C-alpha cells in the first residue's frame, strides 16, 4: 500500500495573512485542495492521511466533499487527521504513528506539503517507481548558481562545488517501518532540530536515492510565491477557457 501524508499544520506566518497559506483561496479554491486532488486522484496512491490543526478538520472535510470529483477517490482513500507537532518533523512523526495503525512496515509513505500545490502526476509516479528496492526517494534540483560558504554571513570562507550540491524537494517517499524507527530514535529532543524530512533517514543509514525534481513543484512560502501560483492558475484557466 502507498500512503500520502499531507502536511497542513503550518501557520504560514511569513505570508502575513490572517489564515495559514494552505487555506487561502486561489482561483476559487483553497491551496490545499490542489495537492489533495493530485495525490488522491493518482491511481498509485491507496490512502491519504492529513496533518492539520483540529480547528480546520470540519472545513477540510467540507472541501473534500465540495471539490471531490470522479477520480479523486477521497471517500475511499481518506483515512483521517493527525495532530500537528511543535515542528514539521514532529508533525510527520504524529502522522506516521497514525498510519502505522492501518499500514504495514513495508508500505510506502509519501510525505508532501499542502503548500506545494503543483505536484505533478509524473513526479508521484516516478517517486513510487524509484522507491522499489530502496528505503526512500528524494526529488532534487541541481544548483544553478555558484554557492559559497560563510559561517558568519559576512565573509566568504569557501567556494562549494555546485556539481555535488542539490536542493531537496517534496514529496519524500520512505518505507514506513524503517522511517518510523529512524524518527523514533531521535525522540525526544534531537527530532526538534531536524531541518528536512530526509535528514532522519540519512542519519539512520537508510538507503535513499535521488530522482529529478520539478521546478514547478515549488513551496508557497512568501507573497511572491503565492502570486506566482496565482499567475500559473490564471494562465491555465485562460488556456482552458
């Protein structure tokens, strides 16, 4: 079984909005609904778990009913909500604990941000294919710019080889049992300092492979990101109108 774990517990404070960015409406729909559609509608995804604050559960369920359409399969695939943690990785761990109640250790869990609405069906397919025979998969983008190291943020101490550097994306896909244990070993304190979902896997020596990411699969973090997504959706609507 392949389970999608959608992370929607963030507050989106950097956007300066009244509500978290994943719940803001773009083109008449909340941002989270776009990735829900892509993930639940993919034939390779068997179940969906959502990490979200309790105050949004009712609203999300209304959206699931409102935006569900043939091919989504949310009525069949949605398994429930998990509570957000103090940071992103603790939110993931809460989701993993809930998923372990109905999935086997050899199943794959695909972790994705609700604020990455443009995930493509091809990236989902590629991730599920690549995890076969491995412990996990990370989509990455090559570094285009020259990268320098500066411990104090003022003076350059080294030039890094950009051919050996990659920017990690989502979704990050892992074998459930092994990844759950890798996170559990970091409790209670070390997990609070984790910066990326793949970090616990690397720390635990898991076999993680990289696949090409997607430039369009960006995370909405700033107002500029939101406007970029709004423009993309506007162009798509114009092409189909």
